[in-house]
């Protein structure tokens, strides 16, 4: 199932990795130092992004519960639900 917190975690990890690579290269550090620091930054940023994503999901879920007044948590789906209208009659049954 689609999880926004995992997407946010991945984006945060890649952003941290990119910034660390760029900063290390601009500082003219050795390649091993740059890559080591970038990997550490990626892992840390991924966990921070995951935590922030979970908080964001919870805030949105609580807001939707408040707005809809429902007792059960609202879980968004990635595909639209089917219509509640019955199918139109065709052929000999239609009057």
C-alpha cells in the first residue's frame, strides 16, 4: 500500500546524500571521506524524514476524523471507489 512517510523518507535520504556529496566536493575532501559522510547523512536524513512523515500522516488523519466526524480512522486509497449508482437498464428490461 502507498505510504507517504516512506516516500518522504526516501526523498529526505537522497536530499541529504546529495547535499553531503556537494559539500564534500566543494571542500575538496578525499573521496572516501565524502562518501562516508554522505552515507551517514543519508541514513540520518532518511530516519528524520520517516519520523516527520509519520507525524504528518497522523496530523492529516486526525484532521480528517474531525472534519468527517467519523469514529473510525479515515484511510485514503490510491484508487477511486466505485459509484453507488446502480447500472442503467438496457435492452428489453428498460421501459
